[in-house]
C-alpha cells in the first residue's frame, strides 16, 4: 500500500494548460468562489483513480477543455485541514475550446469560458506574465516558472510492460498465448484512458497475447492497428531487431507506444538512452501494467530535435493502479 495514502495523504492532480504560440503562450486559470482565489485547474483523485486519469478529468470538469499531456512538472505539497496534500501537475496543450454542442455545461465565450457555477465560476486565458500576477498562490506561480524552463512541445515515446497475466507456472501451453487475467484486463482498460492523455498514434507490441491485449482497449477506442513484432517478445527476442525498432520510433515525429515484457524492457530502455546521445537511465524496471514516458523536444519545424542531449527533457515512470500511482522522473 502507498505509504502516503496509509498516513492519510490527500492526492490531487491538475495541469498547466496552454494554447497558442509556444514562444508566447496563454495559460488557463480558474476562479473558485468558495475560496475567492485564482488557481490552475486541479482537484482530488477519486478512490483508485490513476493520477493521470484524474488530471484529465479535473481539467475537463473545471475548464471544459480536452488536452494532451506533456512532461510532468514538480509536485506541490502543502497542508490542508491538518493533512498533507500532494498535487501532481503536467504541462497540457489544449486541443480545442469547449462548445455547448458537445453536451458539456461549459461554453466558449471569446477568450473566457462560462463555468457551471459550482466549484468554478470563471475560466480565463491569459498571457503568462498576466497569469503570474493574477494567481493567488506562490506554488502556482512556481509551476509557471517550471513550465517555461524547457520547451513546451514534446513528443512522447511510451514503453509499457504488459498487464497482469496470471501465473506462468500454472499456464498450460505456449506461453506466448497466455492471456491477461481479470485484474490485467482491468489494468488494460485503465491504460486505455491513461494513454489517451498522450494520444500515441503508433502502436508497437510483442506478438505475445498478453502484450497485444494490454494495448487492445486503447487501439479499439481510437481505431488504431497494433504492429506486432516477434523481436520484442521473450520467446523471440532479437537485440538487433529490437534496437532497430526503438531507434525507428525515436526518429519518427509521432507519439508512439511500445509494449513488451519485464525481461526485455530494461534492454529497450537502455537502447533508448544510448540512442539519445548516451543518456544513462539508472532505473529501468517497470511493474506489470506500468509504463515509462520519454519526452523529447520538438524543433520549430515540427521535427524531433535529437541534436543535443539536453533536449531529452524527462523520463517519467508510472506504476499501475490502485492505489493512486506517483509519477517518478527517473532521468
């Protein structure tokens, strides 16, 4: 059990949502009448909710916006009603403005959003400096500084370990045919929502059934095909072919996800580090159903910039749920 949860830590999630030109962006702020404050959109996690799913939900509920997540920002800790509260934040690019036509209770009104009047009564887009002046809390202002300390636009490569698939020793038959168990299927459904935060359009997997089943819910939701590669499996692992696959995904301009096995992924993470000008990844382990997100900067022409190692912005590792996982930046 998460030690923070055992001690009564309150878990919450939110985002620094931006739009427009990366060199001169606007960010969204919300006004909460109960506190008469201006803050970044955030809110408490529901029981058993993945922290990324919670961030997406809270941004949607408070602003009406659909977003795609970028790199994780430093978490914020403070006391609330005598309990420690941790809020995990991400950069998030707005995909669209909300419209009344989609059934939400918020509608776009010029550069403002009409809120539902419950927790939030006003949502505004502001240039960064104006937003910094309007924010009530110092920790929110520090998040704006952290957001601007590196490029806003990134391209993710997501490395996933397959979800739970029962016992290898108890399975009768070809191990490549071993399916996800009930808990693994639940993890795959959660993963479908969480992967949607990054909108990967390229899906690559070991041909093993438990790996393809891990990505299947996301693929079905978004109408995508899964490219199966034997070289990424335990039974047919081919270091050269696997390295070629990873390097190809890194060289591409599209967000991508790769699903493989606990015995293979440490090698693939090592390959990714070496491909990125010798970046050393110290901790390469992933729990079943867990994943790592490697963020690379995007140049002004839209291509991934591999010219400098400092443009590898972060590598974040996430555990499956429940309890609510904690993102760890491991690069």
